[in-house]
């Protein structure tokens, strides 16, 4: 199986608990095709859907088609992730109670929000990094103060930090499993006026005293996190973890209607839906508008998963473009913004940073390990 075949196989496996057509197709492939199991592990792990893959295969009673050693490994990883997610849920509820007791209402976002809400049949399905939540700009500084006064401290130990637009520096607490990101914005500045706290708070949901985005906004944020915040739009690739969330949320809301509410964000949102539709096997629940932009996106996506040499070169060029733009943006902001100017001065005069750059340029050797 080539990369495209294994990617589409994994994607369709993620739907077999709810899509009978894909369930029959996957069972046929398991019976008749020699699956590249090593590549399946590699690709599903890279996309952070390895536990979700196992849970769906288990639910469909397909595990007997897999090598026993692989099944045992999947069980082990999924059990570890379930245990981690249970700790994240406990920690998030603890934070929620702390903030509510101080008259601050957090809206939980992304993976943690999905876990608390009960989006997944098994909490082990989702691989989660940080606990993310957002507040009004009025409550933002108070929330930081409350958490820091309750033993949360910055993850970064640098004496200076880059001025963040979207969220405060990541926080951690001893004996708590996840870092915390306190958001004041959901998106980069270019799109922040269209999708922000004021927009999402209007129809936020509340379950057991915990607040979440509406299903429409959850779906949009799942796409935006990849397409815009992680530059997925430029790379022309799919992120299966985000796509799986989109698939599950497509069972709860009209995808086409959800993205049509936006102007600047419409094409990034609609384009991601288009490649989800292709990867998941043209399932009905993922609707999108077929236009010139979505056609171009599908073509670029198809090429990126078929021509791996092109995809590799495109990724390198995109990395360079993103890096160059970010550095130019820092310089531009430093001219007009004091916080950025202070950060840039401290960064460029940092002896450790200077040494690191000299090593990267080959002008200085790395220090030997003691």
C-alpha cells in the first residue's frame, strides 16, 4: 500500500462506527488486501489518531483481522491515553470549579472541551496536549492571577518571552498532567475580528456547570486550529486528528451551514471540509460548497499525498516562507510595539541564543557532553 492508500484506509477506519458503507469496505480490504501494518502505525501515530483507530476497529469487531502483536500494542497505547485523559478531565474540572468560585466562567476549547462534553464514545480516542479555555478580555488578567496564585507557574523558564496575541504563556502545576493555555483570542490577528470570544459566547453550551462552544463553533475551531493556526492551508495537507473531530461533529451540525456564516474564514473552512469529504470516502454528513477554491484545494491535496517528492519539496518551501514571514513580522512589530521591541532586544543579546545560532550556522562547535 502506498501513502495515499494507507492514509485513506486509516481515515475510513475512523468512520466505521457510524458509516456502514465504509465499514463494509474496510472489512473487505482487511480480508483481501495485504495491509502494511508498520506504515499504518507510522502514519496513524504521526496524525495522532492511533488510539481512535484502535477504538473504531474494536467497536466494529475487526481486531481479529490484525496481527496479535499489533493489537496488544494498540491496547497498551490506548489504555495509557485513556488514563492520561481521565487525569486531564479531573484537572479541567478542578480548574473550572476554581474559576467559577471566583465568578469567572471559562469556555473549554478543542480536545479538552470535546472530552468534557462527551464527544467521543471512548475518552481514549482523542490525544490531547494542553487544557485550553477562553474568557472575556475583562476576565483574562484575573484568570491568570487566580491560577498563578494557586500554584500554576510558567512552563518556559526564560527570563523573557515572546508577546503572545492569542494566549498567555503556558502554565503548569506540580502533580498535574497537562499544561494550561489561557486564551484571550482564538485566531491570529488577520482573522480575530471574525471568530473571537464575543462571537462564540453568544451560543456557548453548558453541561454540568461546564461551558463549551456550540457544535457549529466547535467544528469551525477544529478546522481553524489546523488550517490557520498550524498553517495547514499553506501545506495543503490533512490533519486526521482534526478531521476526525470534524467527522464526529458533522453528526451533530450542518457543516455547510456552519462555515457559511463567515467571509474571510469561509474558504479555509470550506476547503478543509472538501478534503475531509474526499479522505473519508465521500460521506454525506460532510457537506461543503463546490467552488473554484475547493477544487484547487482537492487537486493540491491529491498531489501532496500521491507525489511524495513534490510534497516534501513543497513542505520545505512552505517552512521557509512561514519562517521568513514570521521574522519580518517580528521586525515590523518591533518598530511600533514596545513589548515586541523589548523582546527582540533581549533575544538578540542573549548569550545562549547567540551561541545556538552560531552552532546552527556552523561557525561554532557544539559543546561535548560531559
